[in-house]
């Protein structure tokens, strides 16, 4: 009883404070500012942020060239001390350049009148130093840079949660990126989970990734480090390819969204509980056991999950601390073979194989409704074909069974597998005919939706390219009003579940 009385008093005081603020604003401000003042009070932080002046200057005009012989961009490149930070935190940056000096411009990515970013801070005239390539661990293939700190950034208290990017510009004009997330503990409607783990798994800077195809001599590493620049996407990894188009669309349409990095899912599980919906976008393939446990716990507690993606939660990984300074979660361990992993037979739940494989035996379909089935050549795509047009997912789209959303399935896809448990009540939303190049077979991609016993919805679009149907950044020319309305329906449906946490 005392607790309830305290909550009532707390909310009453907040309401009184809000009334006082509104009165002061309307009395003290000039008439032409009163409407803007009252309007701002009703806007969420993302809407307020995107009313500020944007710029296209965040985009690179002269990318630093990547040298496959040295496996680096020697003109200018760098990395951050973390993939995620909160207001008041400090991030260290480590830069190597052949130029005598360089500048660092920090941008927040969003809509901003279609310009896509806003300049937050500039740090000019930084002295340049060329840093050596670190040695490679011959046993694991780990490449971990131990460069001196070049500059430090304190996250301003007023910076809104989002995807931020550092644009490095050498005195010669050559440029590269370093991305990071600014997270928040605010209860927003949705939270967007940035796939930092997957970007690092594919990163072959220094000669090794977790893949044979882009590693030196065709032999992958078993461990990769966040303490090195990225050799992908001009330093931004896959952020601008798979995630950014949906980020733009969400912020253009004023959704109340905040952002987390994959390590935050591991370390701050309570942050997952403060939203109507959790959003996985594009290609979020690498998850630890703890990450998946935390995600499932949130869904089972009533938090909705949308996988606007494919090939999600596919490989199980572990985190380890950096060797050079002991900072936690700076190394991704991915043996991808139980015979190689030293935890096999000691802690089988942590072994780094596919989630669906023994000894882990946790098919991702049990959570997502469908799961990875195959892929195509880069640039190949197929139509997303409606199967069950009666579902609420298709409300007011005008779509009928058999209708096509052109070019949205690629370059990896999910389907409903009969070799894994299918969640009760799973509705197959799409049945899209594709040809799996790796297995040289015709196949079907299946988007799905189901409701967990606790009431949360789980939606799976079953394609990495879904975000391309929402916004045309990258000039893929597959923007589709049907995909936009389906996405809107999913998000609106998620809002029917109250946040009471």
C-alpha cells in the first residue's frame, strides 16, 4: 500500500511539474514561439532530433584505398575502444595515418530532411602517426592492435541515442569511418540492435576474419578482435548496406526508437525490457549464449521481436577480454567446429558452432519462427511472394495471395524447416521461390509470425534485404509501398503491448 501511494505521489508531482513547464513556456515565450514550444513537448526525442539541420557531409568523398597485400587502408584508418557508450561515457579512438595531420568529424545518422546525418562535433588538426601492423597469433589467427590513443570523445548528455559515425579525413583528403552506438536507458517504443559482432566476424583487417574466403591463404581465424580497424565498408562494416536504410525510414517516420550494440544485449539485459519491440535488421548473425538467453527472456516476458533480416542468431560465439589491456568483450571466439573448441565436453552450452548443431542444439527457428536456409550470388535477388494475405500483417496493403514484392529476397534467406521445432501457431506469411547457389537447388523463403505464450509477437521477414524495400539509400531501386505498410503494421501491432517494467 505504501509503495502504491508513493508511485501515485511521484506521478502527481511529475504531472504538476509538466503543467508548470507548459504555463511558463506559453507565458514567457513570444507568441510565434509558443506553438513550437507546445509542439516540441509532444514530440519524442527522435522526432525532435530530426528537426535539427542535417547535412550530407557525413558521406565520404574520397575513400582511403584498401590494400589487399597489406590488408589495411594505410592512408587513414582507426578503431574505437567500444562499440557502445552512454551519455557521459568517454570513448578512446586509435588512429593510423600516413598524413601529417587529420580531422575527426562526429555525426549522428538519421533522416534529417533526407540528408541522412547531423554534425555533432569536429576535432580538427590532430597530429598524424603511422602505426605498425600488429603481429598475428599463429595458433588462433588473432590480430589485435595495441596502438596509442589518438583522441578521446566524451558523449554529451544531450546526444540522443542513435548510430554515430566518426568520419576521419587525412590532410591528403583520403577518408574512412569508425561507427559506434550511443545507448540510453530510456523506455522507448522500439530498440534497434546494431550487428557489431557480425561486422567484426567478417572483418579481415590484418589478414584474418572468421571466414576462409577473405582470409590470407584461405584459412580463417578462430578469434577476431574489435581492437583493429574494419576492412569493410570504408571502416563502417555492413552498417550502411543493411541497417542504414531502415534506420533512415524509422527516423523519417518519427518512430520512438533507441539503439543498442550487440554487446549491450550481453551486458545490459534490463535495457531489452524497456521497449514494446526489439528490432533485428539486415545481417545479425553472431550471438553469444548469454545474448540469446537475454533476448529469449525478454520475449518470454512480453517484449515483441521483429527480425527484419535473415541468417540471424546463426553462429554461437563467446567473448573474451583483450590480451593487451584486459578490457572485457573485445575478442570474439568462433571456432565453428566442436572438434576444435576447447570447451567441447567441458561446457557444451558455450561451444562455438551453429546454434542448431550439436552439442548446442538450439535451432534459431524455435525463437524466430523460421531460420537460415541458403544464399545466392551477391547482386542476385528474388521476389517476396505473399502466401497468407488474411494475416493482420497485410492489413490495408491491398496485397493478395500470390502478389509479388519485387527484389526483396536476398542475398541470404530463411525458411520453415521441418528438421527443427516450429513454434505453435506459426503463420507462414510468404512463400518465395528462390535458387540456392551454394546447394544448387530450388528452394522457398518463408516469412513468419507467431505469438508466444506470454503474448509477445515474433515476426520474421526472412530476407537480409528487407530494409532496401523501405528506403532507397544505396540506389537498389526496390522500395515498395507494400513492404513499408507491412513494416508499419508490425510496429503498430507491437505498440498494443504495454510497457510495464
